[in-house]
């Protein structure tokens, strides 16, 4: 049985259980689940801490629980499993006193109407509490002693570890380590309305610590803050966008009147960046998810930008196109595994499966082929993903280029990352940008 709505509203731990249960049973993503809830400011921080923390360390927490669970829980008791995960996370990674963490979780068993689980929850969490006090070895040492599997040690599924190892044999450990850290809150300064130094002054007056990034529109905040409470938010001085995504501005030069298509545009960050820096382009923002695209017009008003032509449509088809005007520039931020953004979306590690990578690659190639047909002669297509896996990046571009005499790679050079065979790869950086891939392709019949 579920707790009643009044209980759930009052108890952030119950909300965390509901959220985790939907993700673990693969019924919803973290973003959609959190957006579906109305969280008051007094409970939001704890809900986010518990949910993100459990998902960040899911594999090591699960391994720890299995050590002390003598009976397998039924699927209908996933809520009890989530209670145990929350308790283990509090004992291992938060400063919650052991007696408080254990007692709270035992009480949660009562709240979800499963009093039979109280003795089990109490026993398992007390065992974990004792182990946490007795064992001061870090997980890296335990891995060397072969006391942990790789997923439990590095908190990623084995298939993902294997793919990252194969792609980055010298860097895979560092990548996995960074994936388990907290991503910085990065702002994009609206350079049409103010300069970055001017906005840094506003932050300093508000006693908010910040650090400028390599991109002249980007600022990293030292601590996470609700963006709508930041100075100048309502006036359109800033938006939230990762530094890696902002590097789009380094690759795109658009004269006034350029016909631009932002394919797979939702939730709209790229479109807004393009309009901030090139307000006189003729922009079409296309996405199959009308709900995620819906707030784009509101954001253009907040930022003082012209509203693009917003279309809800499938970029693998052409029924949304007017069949009259081809595009001079197309940006395809293709659906992908999101493997470069795991810090922000730790549920990726549970929701994505190995077979999804090939499915994404098929879709990515289909999108490229279809959109290429509406690109003008002499036009440019920018292919981008937030993936670090070559199967979604270079290998897709190689297949696309095969047999296309009119398709030519253009050079890409950014502030960080490295050149690849077909483009440029950014890897997630500690306290820096997420992982992104970019490839520029020109359409020229030479």
C-alpha cells in the first residue's frame, strides 16, 4: 500500500522512495519524475540529496545490501528496497547519526504499511552501520583486494565500464571517478544584455561565489543554487547551460538571414544560445517531444529574443517541412546514451542498456540521412551528442560519409578535449564541462 498524499508531502524520504522506485523499476526517468512532483523549498534539498546520492552510488550500495539480505525481496516490495538504499546511503555518505538513519528507515517501513519489514530493515542497517565504523579502507584498496566487483567499486554497470575501458584505456578510471562527482552549476551570460564581468559583479554583491570558464559566456558557481533566485534571472541576464554545450558558439558563425534548423531542439538551450549570439538568423526549432519544447517561447520572452519557428515533428521524417526552403545550417544534437552527462543524470546508469547503444546509432544515422536532404548546397551540418562512446560518434559519422562524395569534414578545434578521426571529443572534467562530441560536415559538390 502507498502512503497517503498528506504523508508524502510532509516526508521528503517518502518522496525519495517514490522517485527511486519509479527509476529502479524503469517506469520513469529522474528528470520526468522530479518535474512531476511539486516540492516545497523546505524539503527539496533533502529529496534531491537522497535521490541523486542513491543513484550515484547505486551499485556499491546494492552490493552492500546483498551482503546482509538473507531473503530476496519481491518486486512488489521495491519500496522496502528503496528504504534500505536510502538508509545505506545515509550511513555511508551523509553525516546522519547511525541511530537516526536506522530509526528513520524503520519508521518508513511503517509509513508504507509494511510493518513486517521493520525487523529486517533494522538488522540490515545496523550491520551496515557497524561495518562503516569498523572499515576505513577506501573502495580502490578493496578493489585491489578483489573484495568488490567492478560495478560495486566504480558504481557503473559492467557493460558501460567495458565500453569506456575500450574507448579510453588510459583514462577510463578517471572518467568513471568524475562521473560519480557532482556537476557544477554553469550559467550562460546573455551577452546581448550584459558582459560576464558585469554579471560577476552582481554575483559578488549577492555573496555568491563564482568562477569564469574558458568560454566567455560561461560562469561556474561554487555551490548549487535555485536558478530562479539568482540576480538578473527574471530580467533575462542568464540561463543555465553546461560549458560544453556552450562551446557550440565556438563552432557556429551565422550571418544575418541564415536559415538555420535546430533539429532535436528540446528543451531549447541551443536555440536560445544561437539567438542570443545571432538574433537576425531565421531559426526553426524542431523536436518530436512537444512537452519538452513547450517552454521555448517563454524563455525567448524572458531573454528578450525573437521567437523562432517552433515545430513539433519527427526529424526522421519530412512531413513537417514546407518543401520550399532548404536550410543553410543544420544543428543535429542527436538522441544518445547521455554517457557524457552521468553526473547530472545518474539514472542513466540504471535506465540505459548495452543494446540501447546500437539502437541509438541506427537512429542517429537515420536522422543524419534525412536532414541531409534538406540542407542546401554549400550548407553545413553540425552533428553533436552528449556521449563519450565512439559507437555513437565517430563510427556513426564514418558510416554516414561512406559513398557521399558531396560530404566533407570541416576542422573542429575547441578549448579542451581532443581531435578524433571525424570530429572532436570533450570528456567530462572535474568541476568543469560534461562530455560532448562535435562533427562539422559541409555539403559541396566539388
